[in-house]
């Protein structure tokens, strides 16, 4: 054991001398040999420069430097990499971004949102004009304000629709000139800012039969205070109703409404209010033959109508409300208003379809 350590030290010193010779350092032939039973102190060995391929630490034990075997390949790849087209280089001070970093993805999304806002400002007048097309059968305050969406003072649209002269995408082609339902019925549809627990009501559409036509009231909100005012108006509209008609209301509209009412500490609608979810009726009869039972498919298959005018997919509704809240023109909400209006009129037509099937089943 005692002789093994001097031999090991001698081997290490020999390796150190070989490495120095390989690196091109001085031969140090004049240096005195190291006795096998001791290690020369640093003053005798000479100082090891930073460029030396190894260092001596911990009492003369040489430590090999960490050498990256892929260093030359990395350097070649760096030199062959094409320069970036624009923006700071990844890792540069102030950038903190790489090609796939989350910040870069957020930048792209922000640019897309800004582009959408600019396009909205340019096309605001065009969308407002399209919102007035085909409104011959609609009267009320909404016509005068269709250029700018909801009334800024009341945050609502109030209109009366005549089935006899309404556009073709409002009711089914064989719909009668007068609504065959009493004024105790309410048709209800929600548009929200999302699906999460913190989402709020952006638009509540509620309609009721009135004077043989359909009175549609659409209530808007952009913050919590406006949402509370919306809910109070909605509760007033539900006063005296005995039947509430929705499409997927059992799963979405009513649970969402109750959650927001509870958040604002407002009472829920009375238990005497009967609920008819037409999605359940459509699904019960056609789920095996249809690819899906969406309201749009029910409109095409059961009512024989196609949506026209400034409509918008339901998934875009939250984005448009966020853009308007960020400063985009309120004309962005004209297609949302139209989308919600068509949902409500389709509920009326599907309610008639449902009652006809029920009457046929009872008579047959």
C-alpha cells in the first residue's frame, strides 16, 4: 500500500509532462526529476498557465479539463447557419426568445390580433352595412343602431320581428305569418367570453311572442358591473314565464346562468319555470343518422333554411368581444348580434316542429 502511492504519483507526473509536450509547451528537460516518495511543491513544478491542458489541485493531483467532443461540429454549424431575417438573435440581451419559445409564440399571436384589429377598423363600415341588409321585417331600435352594434347607453338591442316579412334565414319557409305560441313562452340563448370558471356572460338573447310576432331583446356586458345589470334585466324578462325553450340549455346555458347569478348573489329563476331543451329532442330522433346534432344541422335538415347575412361561427364570439373591449369598433359585434338573433328565431321554428311531432304522436 505504501509503495503504490509513489508509483501512482510518478505516473501522473509523467502524464503531465507528456501532455505539456503535446500541447507545444516547453520541454522542461532541465527540470529535476521528482523523487518517487514526494510530490514537488508548486514552486518547483512551475506555475500552470490557464492555457495548460490540465490543472493541479488538491495536493498535486492533476485534473483533466472538460473537453467537448462536438465542439468543432458545433462551430461549423454556427458558421454555416444563415443570418436571421429580422429581430434580435436568440439569446441576445433584451430578446429572451428562441424560435420555439413561448414568448415567440405569444408575439405571433399578438401580431395576428393586431392585424385582426386593423382589418376590423378598415371593414367596420362594410360590416355595419351588411348588418342592415335583409332587415325589411324587423322594426325597433336595433335597425337604427345596426351600424355600431349595441346601443352604448343601454348596452342592448330591442327589436320586433314579423314572421310574414322576416328574411328567409329567420324562420322555416313554411312558417306561418303569426307565431302560434302564447306570451308566456321565452326563448333563451347565451354567448359567453369562454368556457372556464372565470368566464362571464357577453350577450344574453331572450325572445317572447308578442302581437303575433317575436320580440327579441339582446343584452350585452363587457365587465362585472354590466353583467349584473344584464342579469337583473334578464330576470325581469323571465317574470311571468311558464316555459323556457333552449338548445343545449340543460348542459350549458342554464348551468352557466345559475353560476353567474350565484356569483352576483342574485336569485335563480323560479322552479315553476318549465324547461324544454330542443337538443335532447333532436338527438333522440336523429343521433343515429346525423353526423352531429348541432343547431346549424337541425336548421338545414329540419327547417330547410341556410344562414345568410353577417353571421359568425360561435367559437369566434369570445374573440370579438375581447377585441371590442380592447378598442376595436363595436361594428365587430354586428355579426354576433345576427348570430344570436338567428339562434333565437331557429328556436321558435324548432319549437313548432317539436309541437307538431307531439300532436301527431297523440293523434296517432
